[in-house]
């Protein structure tokens, strides 16, 4: 692991736990046990460091999607696999982090939006098309529209104007969002499979 990797990993842990605004570059340097001069040899500034972390998390999410795709035997296993991993990731994030990204780091948040509008949209579209072919999802779904609605709701659930961070945690909102999505697209065959998979996961 390079010095920069160590910095990114430690900074990510601090940001996810305490929030972006609460953690200074001094805090990061002190936590790692290096000087600020050494820290700034690896990253230009705090915003650059935050961008590195966001890009790293996006790359991790792409790896998760690829891994789930390889293992899932059908579209329902696929979408449930996605949701379990994303929920796990969200539980490790301080609720205020996403809000701070939106409010103070607009250009970085645009990277996240682009990721959702392109990669996540394509992932959900492929899943919908697969589910329709397998008879797990309803045949009359307009897959392109539903995929866009999924992405829009993903962005909505981290909107402080819609859902107060004092009342809801992002992982709770995402779980409700995914249930809403699955029950909206599932055929009777899909609902039976969902119940079966849910029971299996509870064991």
C-alpha cells in the first residue's frame, strides 16, 4: 500500500465517522502520524482528498455490481444482492456526509450524480430487462422509464430538503426505496421468488 493509499483510507474513515467539515487536514496528518508537509506531497488540498475518496468508493461499487452480476442466478437475486451491499455501505457513512457533499462540494457531487445517471441507470435497466425475460418482472414495464425513476429516487433520498437527516438515516431510506421498486416491478412469479429468497436470507 502506497503512502497515498494510507492517507486516502485513513481520511475516508475519519470523514465517514465525523463528517467532512469536522475533520481538518491537521486531524488527518495527526491521525496518520505524518507532518502536514508530507500530507500535502500526496494530495493538493482537502477537496482533492475528498474527490479521491469519492472516486475510490465509486470504483468499489462498480466491483460490487460486477461481483453480484457474476453470482446471481436471476434478476431478483441480482437486485437483492445490490441492495444488501449498498445498505451495508450506507450504514458506515455518517448521514451528514452526503448532505455536506451536496452543499459544499458541488463539483464532486456532480461526479456522484453522473455515476448514478450513467452506470446505475444502465445496471438497473439491464436488471429490468433480464427480469422481464425471466418472467420475474411484469411484461408491461417501460424499462427505460422505471430505470430513470430508480435513479431519480436514489438522488431524492439523500436530499435534505425531502428527508431530514434528524429523522431518517440513508440506509433506512434506501431499504424502503428498494422495497418500493421491487414490489412495483415484480410479477406474481417474482413475488413468490422474493418471499422465498427473503426467507432463505433470514435463516
